[in-house]
């Protein structure tokens, strides 16, 4: 039996009117720098996943999202060397504001079938086929 702590991170597939998904490139200085990921972040103690995602989207992209616009989609469960990651993925098609990087990350809008062309963290890779099938 593995004795790793479980880290809960929430992520979102922001989908624009043209059915493209936003991905963000992790900036230098962060773990997994240079890899592309879905926006989101760690769920803090006492926080529910939707509230964490709303907070992270405001901090990372300066957009406002309501819980009603976050549709639970799927999740990733992946063991890294030092922890186990549990990552619920939501789909969001409505938000207020224009996404703008607030933490030095690069943003890109891509089609679901293009996601495979980007280097992503191992936990994100199984999500690609599900998003492709959705869109």
C-alpha cells in the first residue's frame, strides 16, 4: 500500500464560442515549467472545489466565473513521485471578463484535437481524449 498524501487540484476547460479550449503554459520557476495545462489550482483547506476554481480563475486569469457555469466533467487520478493528484475537471463556457495572464503564464486557445500536440503534465494527458469526444 502506498503512503503518499493526496493533493486535490481543480482544473477547467474554458471553452470559447468557437469551441476552442484555453490552455496555459506553466511559467519558469514553477514545477513542471514549460508544460501546458488547464487553468486551475490547489484546493485549500476548508474550500470546496468550485470555490477554489472560482478563486484561482480570478487570480490566474482575472475572470469572474459563477459556480452555476462550472459543469463537472471528469477527473484525473495520477500518482507522481512525491504525492497523489486528484484533479476534478470542469467545463465552463460562460465567464465575465477577458482572460489575461496574471502569473507570467502564456495562454493559448486550441481545438480539442490539437491538445495532443502540446507537452502536458502526465495527469492531464488522459483528459485530452475525453475533451475531444465532448467537442
